[in-house]
C-alpha cells in the first residue's frame, strides 16, 4: 500500500425522506441500503466500502433524524449520534423540499463539531436555479462551515464530485477493510432488509413500522440458497393484514422478495416466510438486542 494512502469514515446523516439511502447506493455503486418512499425505512447503521489504489472511503448510512417515540427509535437515533461522533467527514443530506429550520437541535450539534461537513442538497432536478440559490443561501447561514454541493442521487449528478471532496478530507492511514470488501454486513442481514423493503412497498399505515424481519435459516448450497424468514408484528390484527385474504398479500410480498434476493445474491433462492406476533417488541430492550439494535 502506498505511503500516501488515505482512509476514513464518511458518515451520512439527515432527516427522513431526503434520499440518504439512494445517495449511499450511488456513492458505493452497490444496492446496500433499501429505498422506499416512506420515512424511517433505514433502521440500522449500514457501512459501504469504496476502495481504489489511493484511498478507502467507508460510507455509513444512518437512520433519519427524528424525535423518538419508542425504544426502537431511541436506538435508531443512537446510531445517528455515534455516526457523527466517529466520522472523519460528516455528509449531511437535505433536499429541495425540506426547510433548513427542521430539527434545529441536531443542526446545532453539527455546528459545534470540528469535523468537516459536506452539505448535500439532493433532488435538485425538482427545483429551479433561482429557488435552489435561495435555499442554498439559507443553508449557508445554518451551517456556515460546511461545503455545499447540489446533487441528484437518483440521476447520479455530482456524485463524482462528492467522492472527490471526501477523498480530499480523509486522513492518511491504512485501510480498515480488505480491498474487495463492500460492507461489514452479512448476507443474512441483507436478506432481512430486502424482505422488509417489500413490506414497506406493499403495506400502508402502521404495518411497515410495526414489523421486524428475522432470518431463521440461511443455507447455501452449490445451486441454491434456502432462506426461512419470520415477519414479527405487534398485534394479531396486524398478522391478518400481513397475510391477507387467503394468504395473497404474504405470497405477493414473498414472491417479490425472492426475485430481488435472486438478483442480489446472483443465484436461485428458495424462500419461505412466516408471520408471528411479538407484542411490544419495539419497546422491549431484550427483543431489540436480539434483533440487532445494540445501541440501547
């Protein structure tokens, strides 16, 4: 490894629905974070690694900033705070719809840190140059030390510039991960996330926020990966909604998940999905730790 090699953490933070996960996928070139139109899709801190001969950027996609209403959301916010605390570069993502005064307390926290901040205004294709200039001026008042970059994560506009800016800010040092590493997460984790993504896409109201997906079996063979998953819900009535009339909704969700899993894993997948009631799992510290929310 060359003596001028750079390596560090570029941690992505911001409010829900500003396109953080789409940005994460665009920066890494991999589908590591699930993307839906609903807020609070991301619950965990997910790492994505981008390595070349001169540098290694470890991106971190975090849950959206919010005011917690239950223990699960408290854990989600601790992922956010830890990401700000250990970042070499903080990537704060907003968009052309969000107003700069939202979550003023969190922005005040960012103003107090010495870590370099990139402020990305996403979804600029939904705005006009005049409106974007006015919005940028307001954000410069809120975060005067940040480097502001307009982007479109969906169209991949200015993504190369963001990567270049991050590389310039990283400290010199050895790589944290092997050159071919893409993430620190297991295939089991991504299987559960893909199933949860389909739940967000297929169900309305409280169902997506009441659901956790647990992978009970992930068995690989030469030509097939066999996966058994359990969808945990809070109440018996939610179980009926997830299953649907004569099991149609569950079958639709499982079929869509299987197809996405086959694309992601590049092999045939056998997927079986069950539904069970796990009352108040979002407020139970032991259950949350079992489900991987270890920030409590």
